[in-house]
């Protein structure tokens, strides 16, 4: 007998909150600020070097500790947000980020600045996984959610463009610490409007937050990056090898623990998916290959070619513009041709562009470097956008947050390793500087430490000797940049080959906004 449903109450679909787009704008601020904060530091390096006088090793730590700590804590902070509430974690992290920005701005020693940057990395790690999880909670419609995630991701590219320009303007008119104070008003807006507009969300049954897993992942990455940095700068040493071995053991312990505990911070079974694994590793190698070179190009523009901070920031815009434009076209290109053709082609283009920097000299005109940056941006826009789509569409929807955290971790770890490894190559090559005759021993020792040290030492020398010392330092730095670019090009071409081989048969979802249906078509192996 068919039940009588004539008097059953009508079910009215729940209307999405109308303020969700304003909430998206608030969430986008968080990622925008993290991206800006990562790019402005390169411009400020010559200025803070002059005032704080860090050693070459401290200079590298100032540059990479922020991204390194974020990489070590992204997965852990994502798990913490699931447990205590993503909105609560986001707003607490934003407030801490603002306070720590003041500490960094007024740091009076290299050690204080390194500590402040490390703690800012802790706060920054609370922002990215929380924002993406909240976006998924705000936008239930697959099409709207896909668009919202696209806007969220584009904030990183926009931050890369805004950071150098804003930073350059501030450095021309204020002291180096001002580049950190721009965080204060943005974080104030995020906390004020986020408290009103953002809904709270958490995993109703997340399991305990495993502190041992957090420590294993963090200590493991510290050990590995330290070993890479010190070995590249000073050669093999017992202490460096011990740190690297300890780091690898901790990472192995982390993986083993995730496979054995009931509620892991990261479900390692996700890596059985060939498309996800290939995309994550391709992203890591890509960022490793380009981050160190691009980071030190800011110093090349200012301290070798004599550009002002603002002009140096503007000089780096082609990379960001190329990435934004091709990022919008990447999905259609991957469906028209193939995933592996677009990803591998983009990575190969970056590799060829970096190889062109082997020809750079202190007197090279901007067209060469500008063209390199444009091609790097175009290649990155194609590759990063498509690999992100592959990562999201290769896992069930309930694991999309974990997959996104893995992708972000690969990006941040690649940036830290790239600055450490390629930066150490530049530092090692620079140490071979040929000191001109007539330079006193004290000034010569200061010049051997870093390019900013050579510029500072030349200020107290007779004009002819000072000019000779500056030229020698600029030539040594440019030689290191050429060597690092060659290594970066090799890494990118290797990544292109990896992507071409491992992404064979990988396809995006048939509908560009429906990652759920894409999962049923792609399969775990990635082949049709």
C-alpha cells in the first residue's frame, strides 16, 4: 500500500547565507597577507642587513624560517582546527600574527628577527587550512564552492604582485620594519569582520590531537632543512649529517605513526593515488627550483643593478601577471590537450627560462630578466593550477581538506628548501670573491660575509678602492646567481620529466566545478 503523502510538509531547500561572499572576502585577506608577507622580505633584506648586520647563515634563516615553520605545522594546525573550531583557530592565529608582526618590525638583533619570523610561521600555519575548510562550509553548491576556492587561490598570486610594490614603496619612505607593520590593519579587519561573518565549524568526531605526531613532523623538517642548508654552505660535516639523519628518522616515525594510530593527523593512504602523489612531488620540486632564484633576484636588482626598492618590486611583476593569466586558462587547456602535457610543458618552460639566467651579468638589461620572469610565471600558472585541480579531484570529498594541506605543505617546504639550498649555493660561490688590492683586512673580512657587507665596507674606503670592491662583490654575487639558476633549471627539467611520466592518463573532472564526480572517473591509479 502506497503511503499517503499529500499532507506531508514540503521540504524547502536551505538558502545559502547571503553574506557568504563577504565572508569569502574576509577569508581571502588571510591568504593574501601570508603571500604578501612572504614576498616583501626579499626587498627588505639589503636594508635590514645594513642595520642588523646578520651573518650569511643568519640571513638565510631570516629568509626561510617562516616558510619552513609553516610547512612543518600545516597538517598539525589543520587537525587542531578540526578539534577546537576552525573559526576560533583562524581568528586566534590572525591576532597572534599581528602581534608578532610588531615584534619583527622592531627587532634589534638578527636572533630576535629569526625568532619573530619563526613564530609568525606558527601563526601563519593556522590561517591557510582554516580558511579553506571554512570556505567549504560556507559554499554548499559545487559550482560556487569551486569559484570560491579559485578566488582563495588567486589571492596568493595577487599577494605576490602586491607585496613587492607595496614593500618597495614603504622601503623608499620608511625603515625596513615598516614592511611588517602592514599586517596590523589587515589582521584587524580580518578579526573584526571574521568574528561577525564567519560561521564556526569543526569535525564532530575528530579523535585526539596527537602531539607526538606534531613534534615528529616539525623536528623532522627542522633537521632536514638544517642539514641541507649547512652542507650546501660549508660542505659535509658530522653535525650536519647527524641533523639530517635525525630529521629523516623523525619523518619516518611520523609516517609510521600515521599508519598505526586510530585518528592520524594525515591519512597516508591518500598517497596511494598516483595522480595526487605525482602532483604533490611536482609542486615541491617546482617551488624548490624557482624560490631561491626569485628570492635572490630582489637583491640582484637592488644591490647589483642599483634599482630602488619600488622599481625592484615592479620589476618582478611579470611573473605574477603571467601566473594569473595562465591560471585562468589552465583548466581548459588541460581538458583540450592533456593534464600531463600542460603540467610538464609548464615546468619545462620554467626550466628553460631559468637556464637563460646563466647568461646574466651585472650589466644585463632588464629585457632578459623580465622575459625570464614572465616565462616563469606562465609556466607556474599552468602547472600549479592543474596540479591543484588533480589533487582535489583525486580524493574523496571528505579527504579534500587533508589533500589541500598536503599540497600547501609541499609548496611551503619547497620554498624553504629552495631558499636554503639554492641560497647556500649563492653564498658558497660568493665566498670565492677576489678582494682587490688595498682593502684593509677588516673590510675584506666583512666583504666576504655577504654582498650587503661588501657595500657597507666600501663606504669607509677611498673612492677607487671602494668601487673596485663593489664591482668584485657584484661579480661574485652574480656568479652565484648564475650557478643557482643552472641548478634550478636542472631541478625543473627533472620535475617536467617526472610529471610527463607519472601523470600519464590523468584527467580532470568532466565538469570543471564538480570535483566529486571527477573522483569516480579518475580512479585511484590515475589511468582511464
